[in-house]
């Protein structure tokens, strides 16, 4: 897998957030229920990936089963195989009660008729949109008005900084307040130059291989991100997107403040490589999602904190989500909704917030993100990031579109082609796919 093809899910798995692969079909029995299958009665099933016993998500599922009087069959699949197996299961006529779903693919699964519209449940239970972070609540809304899924955790992009390196180099830290002026792209490059040490002893910045950069920098440059908001245009290839991608590439190619493409490609074969560069002092600044916080809290050898991303036209970041959904063929959609609602509720939030890496979707969860005796001290920034975050603009054909444009990014990172030339060469092909012609 090339550096530009790293998925956010594989990064989370490498961090140990979902950790390990549980053998499929381990039951969580409650209240003496027995029987088999994923349908009604006292039984339910949940298909997910990399959810090991003892993890917060597993414990939340276990607690729901106990209070609901259900035997919950957790079907945990290795992450690399998940999407293929989910498609197979959904087409088999034996759908699980509930599923976890890659946030990137909700639009596509709903469009092909695989997901239940949750609007009747939202209305029946009086779910109030204002109680949730808009970037989470609005994510699942579809063009036809349907609410096709239910996010339970958010995971925005932030800038991690090795504060020891800043102090040593005499460089002022970025602002802690997202709304403060300054901290521009030019400021970022200037800081990275001062923080870089020769011969790879310390890099000023490490931005890729995190694919969230494909949204963070183009949107901060005034563009729509990878795709237009109506998901018909490949806006990464348009001027604002291509300029942002070239700016990232030039951190290595021109400014020499970033490890080169070959180093990144080799490094990412090691789990947690990018985070380890920050945590061991090899990198002074790192673009990554908040899901990296648990790893650094345990493993970092330097002092560090989180800060806003640099701005150009705007200061914006990306948000990714942990998302649950109900298959349209679920045999017990009421139980499925009960599970989804519980996972986004107050009791679950207390467990899910413990890692400090994932903010539960209710706004009230901000109160759970208070500093302790470990980094980061600037935990309030997570809420600020969510208030200034966008979700990637999704198409039902995103899986196919990525197989076309991501490989040409390797030519940009390695300096073989400019971003304008590389992305422009596949623009029409990507847009044909977005139109359902590819």
C-alpha cells in the first residue's frame, strides 16, 4: 500500500483504538436469554470491525445488552476484510441487527438501498439536533432527507506539536484559540524551517501520509475539498485544491522541512510510525486526527500538545466519525435503534471519552474533556476543532473514485509531476465515476 492510499480506518486500527480482531460471533449474554440468530426476541447481532473484549466500545455494547435484556452477538471482523464481508452479508438475506459502517461509504450504501431511514425513530424519541455537534448530526442526512446512520463519536484533525522542540528552537507555539488571527500557511513553513535539524535528525513537519490532508488544506484554501458539495466535481483538481496539494508536497520538495516520499512510504510500514516520529522527537509538528491522543499519552518521550491547523483563506479542519447504522433487512430494527441511541447517550459517552481521542457526539460531552496530569493540556481545542470542522463531501461512488485519484498523488509527493498536472490528468475520469459512468 502506498503512502497516499492509507485509509483513516487503518490508521485508527494501527493506533490500537479498536485493537486486534475478535473471533466472529462472541455472544454477550444478558438476563438469561438464549437462542440463536440476529433477529427479534432476546437476541441481537452487531457487525463491527476490530472491537476486542475490554475495549470501550465492547464495554458499551455489553452494557446495552444487559440493560436491554438481550443476548448480543458481536460479529467482529478484521478491518482489512470488513467492507467486503459487510457487502456479502447484506446481500445474503441474513443481515445483522445493527452494523458499524465506514463513514466514507454511508452515502453509497444508502443509495443502493441497504440502510434504513432512521427519521421515524428520531421523531418518535424527540431527538433534538441542537443537542449534538452539527458536524456529527448533519453528517447522515441524505439528499432525499433521509437520516441513514447514527454517529456516536467524532474525531477531528488537529496539529500536534512537540513543545520541547519549540522551546529548544526558540519558536513561538501556535495559538491555542482556534479563532485567533495569524498562524497562516506562511507562518507554518517559517516555523518548520526553524524547527528542522539537518540530516533527518528532526523534521519541522510531518503532514502526509494522513489522508485527511486532502480535505484540511483544500478547504482552508477556500475550496470544497476533494469533491464539490453536490459530489459532481472533482474539486481537488481545481485551482484551490491543486494549490493546496502542491503546498503540502513542497514542504518536502522545496522547503526540505518534511521527510521525503520514500522515507514516509518506508516508515508507514511500521504501525504508529507517524505518531512515533512526533513522540520521539523526530518531528516537531504532525497533522493527525485526535485518535492519536491515546497513543501519545502512553508512548511519547517528549512534551507535546494540540493546536489549530494553519490557515490561509480560513482555518478549517476535517472531521471523521464512528458511525452505526441499521440494515434495511434488519429483523429487529427497534432493537437496533435502541442500541444506536444508547451508544450516543450519556452513559456510553463517559466510557468513550476516557481515551481523550474521540469526542462523543452530544455537545454535553465537552464537559468530559478536561485536562489531567497527562498531555494534552489544551483539550478544549477538540471542541473548537469540531466547531470549525467539515465532513468530506461524499459520493455514492467514492470507493471507485479513490482508486483513480489516489495513485497519482504519489507522483506529486515524489516530485514526478505537479499537483495541477497529476490531478488534472484524472479529473474527467473521476467526474465520470461520480456521475455513475465509470
